């Protein structure tokens, strides 16, 4: 049980560090990633909040 729990903790810490890294990705790169994940058509027509952040 202890071993399984430490694996979950390690996985959670890795996920948090990945999120933190992603947050630092430049805006343009974030848009490219979003297009890659959702398809360019979806990305072009989805008014997501981070799109506004890219204007400045």
C-alpha cells in the first residue's frame, strides 16, 4: 500500500510540474499546441480566454 501511495504522489508531482512548465510556454507556442490537440478548425473558432491574453 505504501508503495502504491508513493507512486501516486510522484505522478501528481510530475503532473503539477508539467502544468507549471506549460504555463510558462509562450503564448504563440500555446496556440500552436492547442491547434495540434484540437485541430486547426476548432482552434480557429474557439473563443478561449487565453486567446485574449495573446493580443497584448
